[in-house]
């Protein structure tokens, strides 16, 4: 049963990836060479490096990860809420806010962070805590997990953070302003530090908590297969990025344009973010330490977001 569900999930991912790559290549919305680079380096080499760094470590011991049908149903309900939020809830909430609530770029960033934390962290944690007794340790946020960063897990975190930052600096499209020297000197140092600290919450905690600690764990437990959890969550992680490409111009830095079609956005999401999910899925699977994924995810997104954050906080 476990092997069949894992195999089925893997086949589903491969078919979805191949179809998305074909669509993107045909429509010209995906650079095939870039996509394959992400697959080989981020999905393959970085994950292999993580395995090499963590192969002699044991996951942080935690509570029983088995789930009931009710808890799985609740988790899928949380996924439905998150999907509705991404598809139309962002703009709906913005319209409901008082006039001027996002009057400046800095305030806009704060409001955006608050919304993400509410939908992807506070609501899921509150639901699973009050309905099923789940605690922070169930989500890899225990004191024991924090202490593990003083050992091999912490060393692996530092090495992988440096490696992914180096990859973004050399190959990341959104890091072009940094490579060209548009941001330099003390401004660059300040922008990178502030961006990294900000993304620990906005990207690291938000995405790793919801997609790894909540969804991957429960899908794997329900399917009886860690592989099923990895592949299905990768698809969900990729698809979650598509609405932002279409509705909020999140694809500009990725050469998708300001308003790509839903099909092009979905294809790109399945070819790039979904593949990047493998690294973080592996980290969660082999450490059960959410701090590891949070820090590395924040590091991976720091250079691509440094210009945006520097502008938002008046550094440029």
C-alpha cells in the first residue's frame, strides 16, 4: 500500500512536470535550459548535498505523527481556505481594510506579512491545537529542535544557506540588480540583513510551517508513505505560487510578465517552485526540525527580494 501510493504520487508529479515544461516551452513562457538547471541543481544537487550533510544525524524526536481521518479532513479544509485566500482573498481583504491601510510600501509589507501569518500559521496552528491537541513540538518548533542547531543540523543549515545564496547570486534572475552593482556597500549589507530577517517570517515560517509541518506530515501519514507526502506537497507548493504570478505580478522577476495567463503561470509554478520544494521536503523529512527549513528558505529568497525590501524600507 505504502509503495503503491508513493509510486502513484511520483508518477503524478512526473506527468504534471512534463506537461508543464512542454506547455511553457511551446508558449515561450519558460526557458527550458533554466528550468532544467533548477531541476538538476536545486532539486537534485542541493538535495544530494543536504543528504550528505545530514546522513549521520537523526531527526529530532517528537510526538506521534499519526493522523485520524478527522485531522486529515481538517488539514484539507485549511488547504481549501489557503487556496481561496491565494485565488481571491488577498484582494478581498485589501478592499476591506480602511483607506490608507497600505499607504506606504513599508506598511504594505507589514499588512501582507500579517495576512500570511494569519492564514498559513495562526489559523492552522489554532485549528490543529484546539481540535486535535497538537502543540509546537508537532510542527518541529520545540526547544529540542532549536538546540539541535548547535550540532550537525546547524552546520548543515549554514552550509546550505551559503550554497543557495551563491546559486542565486550567480544564476538568479531577480538578483541582477545586486550583480550589476545597483545596490552596493553598506546599503547592500543593510538590505540583505533586513531582508533575511523579514523572510524568516514571511517565507520561512509561513511556507515551511504550512506546507511541511502541516500538509506534508499529514499527507504522508494518511498515505502511509513519506514519498507520497513529498511528491504531493511539491505539487501543492508549486500550485500555490501560481495565483501570485497572475494576480499580483509576482512573475515579473521570473520573466513571466505582469499578467501571465493562468496556464502559463501554472506551468511555471510546476517547473520551478515545485522542484525547489524537494529540498525543503527532504530537510523536513530527515530533521523534523522546522528551524532548519525556515532559515534555508529565507536564505534562498534573500537575494531575489533584497531590492524590493530595500525600496520598501527607504534604503533606495
